C-alpha cells in the first residue's frame, strides 16, 4: 500500500488487486490485466472548505454536514480507480491519459465520457438498496443532487464490468479498515491541527509498513 495526497482534501491510497478471499470478490469481467487500484479518499471538512474558498456553489453534502464525535468519520470515500490495463496500454495509452479519461479512453474502452460538471447525467449504477444505504454513510456525495457514485462508476468501473454492489461494497470496507487503523486514529487525534508529512507517513507505516 502506498498513500499520497493529491491535494489538500484528497488522499489517494495505492493498493494491489484484491484476492477472492474478500467477502464479495471484486472481479473485472474485462480489461482485468492491471496491477493495482487507487482508493481515493476525501477529508470531508477540507473538501467543503476548498469549495467555499473557491466560491463554488455549496453542495448539499457540505451544507448538511454536521459535527461528529469520531473525527475519523470525516475520512470519506471518493472512488476506487483500477490502474492502466496492459491491454489498453498496448494501444498507445499512457497513465496520464488513462487517469484523465478512464473508461472513455480511446481507442479502447471508448465508453461515453463521464463529466464532473454533469455527474447526474451518468447512468444509474444499479446498486442494491442495502449497499446504497451503506455507501451514503461514507460517500456523502452519493445520490441526491451530486450523484458522485454514478460518475465514479461510469468513469472507473463500467468498462470493467464490475458488479456494482461488489465495487462500492469494497470501497465501504476499505474506508472502514483505514478509519480503524493507526492512520485513521492519527487523523482523528489531530483534527484541526497542523501536522508534518513525516508524522503522517509514520502513522501509515505503523499500519501497513514502511513501504506505504
């Protein structure tokens, strides 16, 4: 596992593909020849503050945000991104283009492009009510007028043929594992404080080793 901040509010965690030992195995039906996932997590209060600072319209999940006793709960899910499949790279696609376009990358997979400015125009995911309820607790932008889960599945999941419940269920599980880890405790204990990158990295190393 490798963790790195992409910006002030988004934490990206690089993971090896998951084994079939998971409660619900996440299996790609096509383009399965990739070597990692990136679990994108948001620090929700930081995300909402960044929206405010840039004078963007306040999203419902920010307007309705409330305080919580366990500050680790502010560590929320943004998405789960498979790495560049070898079969796609063979068509001249590099990592930068893959991360920008995902399933809309040309010449393959070449699905309709999911646009962040029109997330609710992406197709519905077909999530079960049970999984949707669990997801809403850790992905504040899911459903409603934000439709983050539609956008994420259209861009990063649809072309792999992932079962939606397995795909989003994996996000829920991994988010909980990180919250309960030393890294999650570190984030909760230092809520509202300034910490060094060294101390942050050390907290992740306690949970997953020095290679994080």
